[in-house]
């Protein structure tokens, strides 16, 4: 599958999160942050499961970049979520 198709929803959810932050709309912000965390986790899980069933032992450079990007988004999103919970 094309790697950019897997990463496109994260860009859309990031834009939604930024719009929610800019306009102080809590519903858009919450939906964007929850969507980023949920989608990143599911994309990592499904892509990893697909590669495991295909018997891919080593990851290609494109897969490493994809997994690195999705893991970075997931960690940052969880950090932002924890920040919102602690300070609000």
C-alpha cells in the first residue's frame, strides 16, 4: 500500500487540531487529539500486522520512516493529552 495514504489522515487531524487551537474550539481540539492518538495506534498495529503476515523480516527504509513518523505523532499526541488532563 502507498505510504502516503497511511499518513494522510494524520495531516488532516493535525490541521483540525490547529484549527481548534486557533479558534479556541474545545470540541475540534479534543476530536483532533483523540483522532491522532487513535489513528496512529491503529495504523501502526495494522501495518505491522500486515508486514508480519507477509513474512517481512526486515523493514525497508520507507517502512522505517513511516513507523518513525507514526510513533512520533503518537508520543507527542499522548504527551499533549496528558498536559491537557493535568492542567485543565
